[in-house]
């Protein structure tokens, strides 16, 4: 019975047993504060402008509040965390988790906002902004180690090039940071 539950949890892409520590996006709290402040400033400005014009009513205030909430929802950052063998993203409504030790593909989608799409053998899929990995070397290290394990196990079928490009970007950013901190820039 316990074996069947373990197989079922592995099928839906749950993380492997906890070993090691979990790393999080260090800039998430700052980005969340920025989203809250932006929405709050918009709401206050709209209420002040409407109030000074003498047109403020309860339904207009509700409209401005809805607009501020919409702005917050658009700006609200995704919380990214990773542990040994998994990567998870969490939004306001729900989250996604992928087994990074069992990756099948890694794709980098271009466009207005770049996205890194990770897919595991169970069909689970996670999309993240590559900048999160660039800004958080611990998070990148965790994902890169597990991706190498996937490649060594033979499950990573496509995405080696995308990972190599991302690794180059991470190395370049870390070198710039070292030079900037040491005053050699």
C-alpha cells in the first residue's frame, strides 16, 4: 500500500524525499513590496485626483480600488524555490513543481519577456524568468546540478544548449559582480 502511494506521488511530480536545504529567490520580498507600493501609490493618486476634482463617489472609489488590485496582480512576482531534485514556483492562486533530477527538456523562449521552460518525465512543467536564476546563484547552482544529473541519467533529451547559454550568462554576471565589488571594473 505504501509503495503504491509513493509511486502515485512520484507520478504527479512531487519532490523527492527532503535531503539538503531549500533555496529561495532572494529578491522576491523586495519585488512584492514594489508591487504593493506601486498599486498603493496608484490608488492614492487616483483618489486624490478624483477627490480634488469633486467627482469622488463610492462607485468611483471601488473602480479605482479594482484598478489598483489589477495592477498588483500583474506586478506580483512569482516565488521560486528549489531543493535537491525539484524546482517550484508559487503564484497567488497556485503553484507548479518540476523534478529537476528527472528533466526531459529545457527551453528558453524569447520575446518581450524571456522564459525558461523546464519539463520533467512526469509531464510537469514550470516556467520561470531566467533573470531569477541570474540574480540568485544558489538557485542556479541547485538547478544546474540537477540538470547535469538528468543529462547523466539520459532523461534530458533537449535543452543542453539552453542550459549552456544560461550557464555562460550566470558566469558572466558573477564575474562582473566580483570585478565591481573588488573595484576592478
